[in-house]
């Protein structure tokens, strides 16, 4: 019986360049949200592109509940080890929590660069975040938003094809907090070139796009760090209306390394 949600499978696109791009999806998301980016970077620029599936994602929400943030880090590290057999230089490109994972591992792995998109730096203060392990036994899931489905998307057709878990596992929110804590502690150790991409119209980033972008930018240890703030896109930058702008900016940054 199929375990992975159809169209949400991991992917590998072999390229002609010595550069490989490891693409990492977000919290409750799937590799599908990174596939168009991988296809574009491979087809138009020759990069070898690997899209990983984080532990507990793209199957069923109960699998995510059983996973820890360290499992998600290991999923990315596994992808790095695989891709290093096909590419001499590796760039990590992550969306949302995928950007958190990329920045966290950039302090530990010998990367050529990082592209972090729509990446949060923290969750809003809430006493429940320290007790999600127990609270999840009473309420395993919570709604992602009270807004109507599709709110915040600029490309309605892309939203209709988007694949993600419909609710947030409560225990996993606690794991995300632990991961964010670790990322903030390691940001000064990120010395590889880094590009941050955000949308001014992202309604789902805690504290807003500019605050998130500036916090991460100011705490990075990299000598070369760049930021790009676009408009006309929601949180899923790699699927929404300005995706081509995002792909082009990422490709030009990667080519310059």
C-alpha cells in the first residue's frame, strides 16, 4: 500500500554542474512545494537538485507526531550525504521550517551557501509551548488558521494543487520551538554566503517578514549575506505567484558562489 501522498514524493534531478542544491520543505509540508524550484534550477542552470522528505511528513499526520526535530535535521543531513556523492559544491535551500533546518545545519556542514525563504526566527510567546508533550494527549491537532482556505495565496491554481497536512500536530509545534531555539543559538556560526528571501505579503510568519528577515540577517556570522523582500506572494514562495522571481534570485546567487 502506498505510504507517501501521491505527488508529494522526494525527487532527484541529475545535472551537468558541479553544484548541487538540496531543497527542504516546511513544517507539515512536502517535497512537492520545492519541486518546481528543483525543476527550474536543474533545467535552466544545470544544478543537480535533490528534494528531501522530512521524517513524518507527506504520509499521515500521526507519523509527524512521532517525530522529533532532531529527526528532521537528520533527514536533511542524509540528503546532504547523498547529494555530496553527485556534486562537489552543495547549497541548502529551505522554505519556512526548511530554512530553519538549512541555517541550523549550515553551522555544522561545509556548505557553499544557503538560501533561506520565508524563514521564521521564533514563535510568539505562549506558556503552552513548554507543555505540548502533555497537551497533545488532550488535543492532538489544532487548526492552522481561522481564515477561509486559500487565504494569503496570490495564485489560486497553485493553492488548489498544494499538498500539506490540514492541521498542525500540537506536539510537533513544541518540536519546532526547540528547533528555532537551536537555530538562533547557531546563527553566529553560519559563515557561508547566505541569501534570505521573504514576501512583504506573507501573512503567516510570526512577527512579520521584515522583522524575521532582519533578525536572522543581523545575527548571521557570514561575511557575505544578502536579503530580498518581494511583494505579491504568500508564505509558500516556491509555489505562489512570484515563484519565478524567487527561482531567478536563488539561481543568480548560487551561480555567483
